[in-house]
C-alpha cells in the first residue's frame, strides 16, 4: 500500500456568528492520528522497525489496526512519518533558539549546546536513527520531506559562518555542511554508543559531570576547527 498518509476531510460547521469552525469529527480524527504517531515513536524506539508491529502500536495508542492503515497506508508509511516527525520536532526546538548572527561565537556555542543537549534529552531520537541506519536508510529515502529538515540547520550555520568570516573570527576554507556534520557527529556518537563506551572505558558516560565535560570538549573542538589558522588558541567562550 502507499506510504503517503491519507487525509480525512469532514465538512466544517458554522458557528452562530457565521464563521466556519473545525468539526468535532475532524478534531477526533486528528487526535486519533496524533495518538497513533506518538505511540509509534515509542514502539519503534523500543522494538525497532521489525519488532514494532502494527498490533503493538495500535494497542499503545488505544486504537485499532485498521486505523493505522487508514491514516498511514501501511506500517512502512507510519514508520516514515515517525522519522519525519522526530526530525520536525528537532527543527521546531531549534527554531526557539535566540541566536544573533552578529555575535557568531556566542551563537555557534548555543547551536552546539542545543545539538549535544538534544541528543541527550531525546534518546528515542538516537535509537530511531540507529534503527534506520541498520536498515541502510531504505525507508527515509522514500520520504518527500527528509531534505526539508536538514536545510534549516545548515542554513543557520551558514549564516553564522559568514558573519564570523566577515569579522575575521572564522577561517574561510570551511563549509556549513562540514561544520554541521562535525557538530552532529560529536553529539550523536557519544549518545548512540554511551552504553558500550561506558563498559569499555570503565566509567559512566551518562553521569552529569561526564556529560558536562563532553559538551565543553565539543565546544572547544569546534571552535578550534573554525578558528583562523594564525590563531594560536581557540576564541574565548562566552560565559
């Protein structure tokens, strides 16, 4: 079946003032759809794609199997929307950052703290990405929105880079794409491998002091990477 979600349309009712309002049935349909999506995120994060059955999801959503097929077309269609949703949530959270491009050093640090912190606060995001990578990205390539979700983050970094380069604070031979990957890699790898690395290193990488240390280390690493070649030490951090 098609992975493209089906939309439910109901006639909007008019209020006593003559304005069109959303019908009760349409609100109920949207609530059902949202509940299924939220349940699917939890189930796929816990059981993976193969173990996350339609039955488990419908039970977690207090819904019915047929409703998953009605709203999402198939299990794969639902899974694709789950991946899109977790990226959308991250973008939405990133949009809440109060960044000043004219202060690129401080703004870049805020972006780094956000990315590293987001992976830490949302382990389901890391788990779902791990699952999709195990499947070699065969589901996300079918998403029509996947590219939309990477553009805002890279554009933010591009603006900060341009501002820092104009002020002589950042080197000229670095791209927004590479900087984005550097930040994402440092934040993602630590959290996605925290269990095995904790056993391997003999220390709890999820301890508050360990997490704080890693965040500061990533900031230092990124600032050194963007600093002009003539800069002997990384630019001082705000705060």
